[in-house]
């Protein structure tokens, strides 16, 4: 695979249910996590569900961090997708785990990119070539 980024999928279990419904605290925790990971925060959007739960995304210059909460189960699903080598998504997840009072976290990692017979990390903001360059001009 021609690897453009890392995508960490995390299951956060036994979290503080009160934090999982507080959009302001959750947004702050996610932005803090992004910065701790070395990312640049661009924007964020959060939505509260009725009767409970939140979904939110923090857009970072290097991709995104998203969360979906189920306070009735003390559970949150978190995705942390980063491109480049300057951001450590693991640090973002560790920060969120602590901020949400999570007692157990399971993480799976996926490389994201283009199928290829060999693995290589490629620049995520490379120079366009061929037809792509012609379209953008």
C-alpha cells in the first residue's frame, strides 16, 4: 500500500457518562487531544441527540478526530485519522481516554492509502502530475 495516513479506531469503555453528554467539555477535550498529538485544529462540529448521546468531529489540518457517544452504556467510539509524520494519533487517544475517565480502551490501526504490491509511506501533499495537474490549472 502507498500509505498516506494512519487511522486509529478506538472503543472507549467504562467512561464517565456525564462527560459523554456534555458537548462543551467533550469538544474541549477533543481539541486538547488534537493539540497534544501535534495536530493543527481547523474547525469542529458537534450534534446532541435526543434523548442522549453526541456525535462530534474536530477537523485538523492533518485530517480529523471524531467521536460518537452512548452515555447509557458509558461508551464512546473514536476515530483518529492523521496524515503525515508530525502527528501522533496515539497521544490523542490517550488524552481522550484520560479526559473521559475511561477505564478500558481497545484500539485498532489501519493504514490508509492506495493499494500497491509493496508498502511505502508517501507524502500526503505531493505534487500533482498528469491529468490531475491539468484539471487544476
